[in-house]
């Protein structure tokens, strides 16, 4: 009987250790879901397909909407698909009559390279910001907006920059907390190579902050958005929307438009 329990314990231990190793090695595949599927470029005549070169010489594909505005929104999408899955955002940017930049991270869409480390995707975010500044938009006229994982890139990019506004949409507090919630039976804090500590970095944002989160979000509970809002510096605003994690923008589109129009009217006279 003792030998039987030793064998069973050995099998369980082997499976547990094997699971830990697999999660450690392949964790990127549990976090990032890039798509290289390319669709036709939107028909907007003022939309340009451009290339942005990062500090480590990776060529990123991006879309730039030129409305001849002094204000530019930099939009970072989530962990799946690519910018082609975010064309509805263009409708909003055009209605606001602002410039906008949407990038694909390395390995997404037509962008070169592959995300191997957390710092890689942060370099992509910094490169997007630098492009907009070099194109002529002053930092105080830049809005940095990130949805889901893109919120982590937005928070990292917006740190200590004198920008106009930071928008955090459907974003999590940290990957450490989320992974501990999902994989409570694993020592995730010791295993993670990607942390995205938004709850620590958001304190370094000095611009006004708008946190948007849906009460119906099935991926990241609205508690994530409320916690980030609590940590953030003033001035700040929280908007509770409706709809799923990836469908909330469509369902609450008019709410998004109304609040952004109000902000732009107050802050930049639009």
C-alpha cells in the first residue's frame, strides 16, 4: 500500500512539475493571439498605411488618419487579431475630426518580428508615440488610448509624459493578479515572464485619466477598472459601459462618442 501511494504521489508530482514547465515555456501563447490575416485597407481617403521603425529596427505596420487637426489619438488594440479588427474605431476618430494612429505590434498583421519579452511591446508603444511627435503633434495635444492589453501599453507609454489625456479601456490591474486568479494551483508569480503591472505604473501618469469599463465584461471584471481608477492620480473620470469585453465599444458607441466630444470641446475647443 505504501508503495502504491509513493507511485501515485510521484505521478501527481511529475504531472504538476510538467504543467509548470509547459506554462513557463509557452506562456506567451496563452497571452498573445496575433493574426496575420490581412483585409483590404479602409476606403477613407485621409487614411494612410505607414511603416514605423522601432528602436531595435523592427518595421511596424500602422494606419494614420490625417484630419489636419492639432490633436492626435494613439490607439493600442488588445492581444488578439490586428488593426484590421478595429475598423469601427476609425468611424469614431473621423467623427471627432482628430488625427489618429493605430499600430500593429510586432508579429501582428503586416508588422515584422515577434514579441519575445514584455519590453518588446513597450518599445512598439514608445515608437508610436515618437512617430506622432516627430510628425508634428505636440505632447500636450496627444491622447494615448489602450483597450484590454493595449491598456497596459498605453499606461506604460503615458508614464511621466505631459500629454493631453490617457484613456484606459477594459484593462486589468496586473497579469500577476489575473494569472493567480485563473491558475490558483500554480506558482504563477514565480513563473511569469510577462507581468504588465498596470496597478503600479498608473501612479506615474500625470495627465488626466479616463477609465472605461463595462459591467458586463466577462474577461476582466469591472473591479479591475475600478481599482485602477482608485489608484490613478487626479484629475480622473470613470465611465461604466455595457457589453462584452470585445463588444462593449459597439454596444456603448454613443456613450463613447458623447464623452469624447465633451472632453475635446472643453480641452481643445472642438
